[in-house]
């Protein structure tokens, strides 16, 4: 199943946020979206996932989703969006409760999702008892439970400290390697984009337009090796040079009340 | 460079400690302080009564109040008055709360209910509900109904307001999360909005409990044979200040018990906070 951004534009009132953005995420492909802050990255992801109606254009799907997928387009949120009154297990089970799956199957899906994120021993704890990294693991576990075809990840690591980010990045590399799962990964962190993505969509400053689509010519496994470091850094620098001036402008912009 | 930093800058200068200036602003309540103070006040009050410093007609000693409560309990009058009040509070509070929760959720979830509901609530909420009692007596007769209706009305408005504020305060991102998993509307209301609004709803109970108590006493003072309010008024008319204060103490005790029940509910239902 492919996810297509078909000429998507969006305005918030007078403010043009996205301008004619088009690209395709192929089956199993990981596409990162980067750009200066305020370029509409998160807005674009909300539109792609059907949580926000674009002013013009549309998100589209091509081809059938995998047969076992209960929610082909599944979000992982920056702020985790966990139900604070529910345990880890209940949070992971939440998106399955209204589906047609049997109780036995539901338990198996929850079990599998908890195991893949290393949360099995934490099933009875509440979100407030967990560290930020573990909370985001619950968010990822919940997403895995519904067998997504494409993960829509909205700055999933930006609320976390750098060590936790590093650990979760390793999890992402592993999960995206074995699942045949695709992802749209919104981030302002170029290193994360270069580590994970097959292609990197670079957006311009508001209103966000596609400036360039950069391919990462390595497998994700190769990128973990020391030899790949230099190439990845060069890639990051190339993207940074595209964004830098606009990032400065974006930073200096005075917000209108 | 580094070595020098560890040595005092001038050899013979005296060192001074940095003055601590972070004290205060953390009032910790001690466990027994309040009880000791309360016991002290009661003791002084008792002493003033026993020594004849205070005329018992104006302020009977605590022992006299305790005796009055004991005698009331023994004669069965206490239960007669208390049960009448409890019935009114109980029924009125339940009716007002049920209606308030329903309307509060409607206002929190539907645009139509919101525009209509908020206008009506803003207009009607400020009316002291006891002012409606005479009208309610005309409509409903002189039995229990107008008293219960007064309490229900008072409870209804406060509940509706705290419920829709609670619904409004449910984090938007949780609702978006549920929508991103195609969770149906009714399930979102049940599994996300309801638990998310529960803290505000329980906080509202604290307010409506005191509203109900205030209204039951007022209503009973206006027209009732039995009930703590009627009893207190009667005792005042007969200048039986020990009986009067016995009634007041019972009201205070009732308020404390309700507060405890709500505390218990909060620890049971909101343990996740």
C-alpha cells in the first residue's frame, strides 16, 4: 500500500502553511520530512493521517493494505498521548477494543506488541510511573498492536533526552527492519532523518514547499557501521545547507498575536 | 590555571559562609497541630462556661452541647430530624447531579447544546435558588417536592458547569489519538472523555455537597416540621441555645463526613494521578 500526498496545500486562516506538497511513500518505505521550524511538517502529517482536512489537495492510498492490518495508517505522537488512567497493557489494548478481533486474538496482539518493545514486565504500571523513553515505547507498542502498514511518526523523540533518543532510535531501526512496515517520520533532527529514512523530503520555510527530496544510498543496517559515519555526516551537512538560512529567518520571525 | 582555582585567592583573607536565604514559603502542616488547637479552643470555651464568665443562654459550654446531642439521640428526635434532612439532600443531590452530568456532557460535546446551554446556565446560575422555593411551593405543593426541587436545582447548575469545564479540559491530543485509531464516538466519550473529566466532576461534588447542605437548611427554615434546619430555627425561637448549637454541630459533622467520602472516592477513582 502506498501513501500519496496529492498536491496538498493548507492555510490556517490567513496563514499559508503548506503549498502544493506532493510525494509518495511506497510500501515499506521510510520517508523523513525535515524543514525549518514552523514549516508545516506536523500539519502535513496530520493531513496525511486524516486528522486534519487540507484546504486543497488530498492524502490518498493506492493498493490494498496488508490483510492483517487493523489500522493501516497509525500515529506515534510527540507527546505520547497515553491514557494516564490506564495501565501500559490497557493503553496498548485500547485501539483494539472496538475492533472485530476476538478476545484471544486481542490478548495475543497485545502480548506481541509488549514483547517487541520490551514492556512485558511493565504491563501493570501506569504512565506516570514510567520515564519518558518508556512512555514513548508504550506509544510505539500501541501502534504496533494494530499492525500498521505505515507509521506516521510526529517528532517521536523530541520530548526525550539525548541518551533516551539514542536508545529509541536503535529500537526504530530494528522495528523498521523486520516489519516490512513503512513510515513517515517528521523531525527537525537531521541525524535521525539520516539514520532512518530511505528518502528525506526537505521542506522550505512557511508556506512549506518541497525544496528537495534526498535519497539515502545505504541500507539501515549499513548506517550503523563506523565506515558509514562520514557519508551520513556529509548527507546531513548537505541538507543543513538547504535549511540553514531559512532556519535563521524562521527563528527571527516575530509571531503575530 | 586549574590549580589556582582551588586555592583561596588571597592568603590571609577570612572566609565567610554564604548566608542561607532559601527559608520559608513551604508551610508544612503538622499532624496534630490542628487537633491540639481545636482541643485548646474547646477547653477555653468550656472553662469560660464553667466559671460563669459567659452566660450559657448566649453561649452554652461544649459539655452542654454534647449533653443536648446525647439527649436528642436518646429521645429519637435527632434521627427524626436528621433522616428528614438526609432524605431531602440525598434525593435532591442525586437528581441534580444526574441532570447536571447529562447536560454538562451535552454542552461539552455538542455545538448546539453548547450555544443554547451556556446561555441558559449563565442566566439562571446566579439566581440564589432559595428564592425559587416559594414558586416551587406554588407549583409542587407544600410537601417534600419543592424542597427537593430547590436542592436539585442548586446542585444541577454547579454540576453542569463543573462537568462541561471538565469535558473541555480533557486533553485534545488524547481525543485525536483515539480518532487516529478509528475509535467510535461513543467509545471515545466513555473511555477518554469520561475518565478525563472525572477529576473536575469529583471536585464539583465537593461544591454541590455544600450547596445541598446550605439549601436544605434554608428550605427547612422556611417551611418544615422536621429537619435539622427546622430544628435549629425552633430551638432559636425557644432560646434553647444548647439545642440550637447541637443542630449546628450535627451539620458540621455531616459536612465533614461528606468531605471524607469525596476524599475516599478521589483516592479510589483517581489513583492514577
